[in-house]
C-alpha cells in the first residue's frame, strides 16, 4: 500500500464525506481512462466522439479529465451509442 492509499483510508474512516468524495473521484478517474481508451480504439477525435455519444465537446473533455461525476445513465448512453456492453463489477 502506498502512503496516499494509507492517507485516503485513514481520512475515509474519520469522515463519511471524505469517503464518499474519494469513491466518486475514483469512479470518475476510472471512467475517464475507459472513455479515453474507447475513443482511441475507435480512432475518433474528441469532436467526432462527442457527436457519436451525444455530448458536447466541453462535456466530453471534462469527462476524459475525470471532472464529471459519472452516473449510470451517462455510462449507458455511451455504451448504447458505441454499441458496447456496459459491465459493472464490485471488487
């Protein structure tokens, strides 16, 4: 475990608000990486991919930066538009 992981674990134990924010941030960043990989696999520019999935270019840019709180409906929208299956795992 890294020092940052230890810090996050300690702060999460002390503060439910911190714990919720840490979980959301982790989800946002995991989604950012997945969306960027999907766009790259399809060889699309941000503008073309944003049109395909029904988002504005600024919204896609924020999504790929991990700056949007991800929702299930947004993930379903992306999966449907790209003809991909959405998979959610608990670990």
